[in-house]
């Protein structure tokens, strides 16, 4: 099952951190030189540029490793396994990559890396920086997705289904609730979201926990800024929607509910929140949702139009679905 990556908005941070790291590595090779003096030496800048390029590659490698591990080995599911994988691929493997990049740099200038002092000073310093960068991504993950209670609506009530009495607030807070208790019979447990076929329960897979919710209480699943969200009914703020780790296509394949329809590449909508629809520009249909279901905070009007629009090739299927959909 595919997972959406965790959004690490760190481009500026990596650019600045890599520049500082490159500067310190260059200065380590010139111990008797002060920073101000280095700025006045023309040869300083080509050397800085090469080390900066290497640092950017290393920083990007650490991020790519982290994003890949986030998809398949989330921290909250098995923290020790994830920590070992992060150490091996994020620290050890990237450090080896760093060594070979620097070795290629020395080789291109006809220099011996073992006689330069790199193995004694710059290499340990680089490994320390790589380790710190891995800690930064781990800390960012726990900061962005703390293990806490599910989000609350404007009324202060939990957005989890109130009918699931076994899941108390304390159980969610301390991670003792097991969503498998609501799963389908054993013969169907190999299918993703198998519990969605039993009693109308759908398991929302978030970065920190699995949350059972009645399917009919979900307004829509949608993509916004490359992230997948689930909007519970009555929620009008993007911050109160659930950020999911499951691709929208996988949700569509496993969602056993005829009252949902895939409007476009970005939205799967519940029949119950549709007020009406009308033709718009470029032979498209624009679905108007009920006022109490509109996301007003965090979602721009242009993004909403994009979510609620239906292309010409899907209009016939949409109208057929509208005329044939009935709730139990």
C-alpha cells in the first residue's frame, strides 16, 4: 500500500546549513586562516562552491532516505526498527556516499586523500553533521505529528466516531486502543481497510495512529498540496481534517461505499454533502457542497474549485451515480 510522504519544508534550512557546513570544512583545511581573511582570497570561493555542492547532495540524500522510510516504516509503528534503519541508511550509507564524493574530488585534482588529513578531521566532522541532520528530521517528524488525541471540532468534541465506546480519550492518548478489534473476519483481513466492509467502519491511517470512523461520517477524501486528507462531516477547517498516509487511489480501490464518487484526481466525495451542481467553463461540472461542509479555513477558493470540478469525460458517470445513489 502506497503512503504519502511527510512534508518536510526544509529547503531554505538545508541551503543555509549546507553552506555553513561547506565553509567550516574549507576552513578546517586552512587552520591558520581566519574567516575574514578567507573572504579576501580568490581561491576560497571555488573550493567553497565544490564543497557546497557536495554538502547539498549529502543533505538531499538524507532527506530522500528519511522520506522513503517514512512511507514504509513510520516511527510510531516500530520506533526501534525505524531508528536502526535510519541509522544504517541515513547515517552509515550517506557517510559512505560522502566519502566517495570527496574521494572523487581529490582524485580529479590528482591529490591523495589519505595524505590530506581528511580522514582525521573533515570525515569525522562530516559524519557528525550527517548524524545531526538525521536527528533533525526525526525531531521534525515528532514535532509535526505528536502522539496525541484526535483533532477536535469547534464544539470541543472529538472527531472520532462517538459510537465506538471502547476507544476512550485515555486509550488514544497513551496508544492503547487497538483498531484491529474492529477489523473484518479473519478471512478478509489480508485486504487493506478490510474493516470498511463491516458495519460501515473505515480505518483512517494517519502518520501517528489508526482511527476508526463510520464511513457515512466522512465528507470527502482529497489531495491538497500533495498531501491526502479526510474531512469529517461538519469540519470547516483544514487543520481539523485528518492527514492520511494512504494514497487516494488506494482509498478509492478499498472504499466499499457506493455513496462515494471520485470526482477527479484530487477528490472522492460523499453523496450526502452535495447541494447541487452546474456547468462551468471548459465543459466541466462544478459541484456545490452544502454550506456547513465547505472548508473555509486553510483552503483557497481556487483550490476548492479544483477539488469540486468534474471533467467532461466523467460527467455521464457522475450523473448516473447521482441518480442511482441511495442511503440505507
